[in-house]
C-alpha cells in the first residue's frame, strides 16, 4: 500500500514564462533555437543498394560469393537518418576509408 504523505508527493513549482512575440520580418524568430539539439545523437545509415534472393540462393552464399545490387557504379546512394531517406550521395575514398559526398538533400520533411 502506498502512503500519500507530503514527503512522497512530487515537488511542483509555478514558472511564469515571458510572452512569445512573432516577428514576421525575421525568419529566424519563428524557428526554434536549433542549438538546443546540438548534442542530440542520431543514426545515419548509407544504403548502397539491395537485392532480392530466393531462400535457396541465400543458403548457397559463402565466402567469396558476389551479390548483384540494384544500383550501378556511379549511381547515387541513399542517406537515411533514423531510417528515413533525407539525402542522396556518392561514395568517395578518404585515404583508407570510405566516405560520402552529399549530392542532393530531400525537399520533403
């Protein structure tokens, strides 16, 4: 059984916030302060391509097998942010590692 004493109740405080003014002349005034999200971590995935395989072909895969993808060399690849396509890019070499160069950013939010 839970006791409903003063020490177990959450502390509630009243906070008065200033009135918000919208300045239509300043486009940044109606946008939230994006700096609040500077440290938020998101997952960025790069989708090179995909392939459809039968279970038989899937089970036959072994080291050295090659799977043909639905994208050609030089075609743009998808950049996904939390599983949503947000841009297109091309693959680049950065020394001994791969990287991407953004070529197009999706217009729809």
